[in-house]
C-alpha cells in the first residue's frame, strides 16, 4: 500500500489511535504498566454495526482496515469473522506520524514554546500572555490557540501595541496578514478579547457592555479604525498651522480634521468664552451660541483626541469647559472618561433634571443596562440627583431633541 493513498477511514483509524497514544502516560513516560491502544470499528465507521448498511460498503471498510494490518500498522481483533477491535502497533508510531503528516505532540509543544519566547520582553501584556501559554505547554497542556493561529495573533498584537499612527482595519490586515479581510474574519474578536483580558483598560471600558463597542474602543485606543475619524471644530477661534499659516474659523465656518492632520496644528487660540464637546454630530451642527467654541470628537475619545483637548486646555485655561451628550447613564460615563483622560474639569450642560422634565414627552424608558449603570454611578457618589431622578422616573432623553428645541 502506498501511504500517500490512504483512505479517509484509514486516516481516521490511525489518527484516533495516535491521539490515544499522545494523551497517555506511555507518551509522557510515566506509565507503570504496559498500555495498549485500540478503537472499536464503529468509532471509525459509525455504520459498521448497523443492520441497514450495505454489505459492499462494510466489505470496503474491512478491506481498508485489512490493508493497514498487512502493512503492520495495526492488528485486527475478530470474533466470528467480525472485527471487534483495531489495535495499534506500538513499534510503528513513527510511521503513524509519517503517513498522517503529523508532528509529535512534544515537538509541537517545543515549537510553540519557541514562538512564545520570541515575543517576551516586548510589552507587559505580551509577557503575561506568553508566559501563561509557555507554562501550560510545559505542563503538558494545550496552548490557548493552535500554533498558526497564535502566530497571527502575536504579530497583530505586537503591531497594535507599537502602533503610533491611525491605520484603517483593512490596512492593518494587509500589513500584518497579507490579506484585507483575514483580520475581520478570523482575528478581530480574538485579539480584542486578549486586549481586554490582559490590558489595563478597566476604567476605559467602565459602563461599556456591548462587545462590538468594547472592540471598537480598544482598537481606537490602538489607533485602528474602520474608516478615518474626524474632529469637527466650530466657533470663534484662530488656528496656527505647523507651516506658520493662520486659519480663522467661526460658527458659520466650521472645519473638520483627520487625526493625522490634527498633528499639523501648532496652536488653537479660542476667542469665545466657553468650550463645549458634543457627543453627536446632529447636535454639533444644530448648536450655534456665539460665546461657545464647539468640538465634536466623532466616536470614541481615544488618547490622540484626548491629547488634542489637553493641548487646547493648556493654551486656553481661562475657558469654562462643558460636555453635552445624551441624558442617560452612558452620557455621564462619557464625561467621566473625558475628565480622566484629559484632566479637564468638564461639566455637563443641558443634561440635568430640568431638561428631562422640560422634554418629558420625548423621553424613553431606561433599559436594564441603563438601570445598572445609573446605580453604579450612584454608588460612586456621582451625579446623584439626576441619577436618582432617572431611576425614579425610569426615563432618559437623547440630546438631538434638546439641541433642536433649545436653539441656543
């Protein structure tokens, strides 16, 4: 028999016997008795014992097993001419590996350990993950991921930790994996889960439960986005560009910058008396009070956007700083995130009990998630009056209706 021409039943039989051997004390060399390894025919061919299986098919199966016996790869135990057991030949394990194209469990473990060792010393997150996998392998356990999948995960993870510029998700996929869709199809969820489990993002993700939102936040923190994100600015201000040019903007002359182009702004001098960050673009477009300078951060407030806010704050400390968002627990979590990320004493605006009462007919009921988040803020002693009102009335409000009807 030519090994390369093995049938599926033959591969299945040898594979199951080899699996038994690799999971045994014999393989680990800790056995105290001689072990034998066998499999019943129905484990290889489930219909073997069925009264409805064609005699020709059964004959074909028995013939394939007989070929393995003739090659000395296994022994068939029979009773009344019927196969009862397929018993491995312990002197032929090397042949098993050869004909199945498999590497030994110990060899694979050594290769995986070497892979994880390559990524030690790069970052604390990677160190923690890799040391855990090495420990599992040295104890004879499986690593969390197969070696080829682990190879891709580690390359992606390293790239994300070292990345300093905004990159689109498909660009990341091509740059690291050589294909524009592999990242999203096979790696995105796994890598984001690892970032969450091994990274120090607890405060960043406080109050965020949706897995898609968690992934988006984590990736934006690593400057990875589906499409370029923009920061929108409007109000009375003067921008100094890196080449010395000055750009004057106003309420009727808003501008939008990508994160990359933001780096080319040397200075922003705000001539209005107050600054407001706005959660939603619709409200940003609607608001037009002359004494406000408005900033719409377009999505998650990652560290680059926070650095921009901090820079503006340092250059314009005389300003009052406000945030206007949805009047729900998430809106207040966003304020907390802005405060922690920038050190700016943001105050909520148009987000109090009076607004909830004024636009009561437009309110929506709190979800279970909203209730849980509101209670968490209460336990922290934050925004107690509005949180107690929301819980008592079981109501929340989207900011778009407020910006439309208030009209400055």
